[in-house]
């Protein structure tokens, strides 16, 4: 679409330039111009061509200003996106670090709990929480700690 617009604009400029060159003698014909406060003799065609050129220049400046504003806004939005993305990356890293600390604490508490039973035979770890719990040699059941118990450091009795 942008290419078509540029092609049409340059085509219009070429047509106006060709007509001005072909009819230059007519454009240069002197005519009386009334300027409200004074009347002068000037070539009317050249005055009209000059006014058209001024209007084209004003539209060009307005278009450039619009494009520059759009580019500045895009740059500002890109910086905001990068700032938010960095913030999200830091938050995710923080969550991963917290999870790492939670897992380390859980393993530490599990090791402490296993070390409290030095005379008990090691039990195979059953990762299925719905499986039946085998009693230990001392008559107590071995129950895994819940996440709440691990975080608070309290064991349900």
C-alpha cells in the first residue's frame, strides 16, 4: 500500500511538471492580481504553481512529523516492553530460587528425620501417595511430611 501511495504521488508530481513545461508560455503570461490592499501585475500561472508547491511542502512536513512521532512512540513502547520483560524475568528467577530453597529445605528436613531413626532399617521410598504405608520395626507408621509440615517445621502427631 505504501509503495502504491508513493507511486501515485510521484506520478502526480510528474504530470504537473510536464504540464508546466508544456504550457510555460501561458503560465508566464502577465495578469492583474488583486491582493485586497493593492493590485499588481504578475504571472498568474507561476503564482498558482508556487502556491501548489507551498501546499505540497506543508503536507510533506506534516507527513514527516507524523512519521517521526510514530517512530518515537514505537521506540517508547519497545523500551516499556523490554522493561516489563526484564521485570518478568527477575520475578521468574525469584520464583525458581524460592522453589530451589524449598526443595533444599525439604531434603534437609527429610535427611534429619531419617537420621533420627538410626536403628530402623531403611525403607524403600514409595512415591505413590495413595499406596499403603508399611509399619516400621518400632511399631510406628512412617508417614511422609506434608509440604506445610516442611515449611512450618512442625510434624503432625
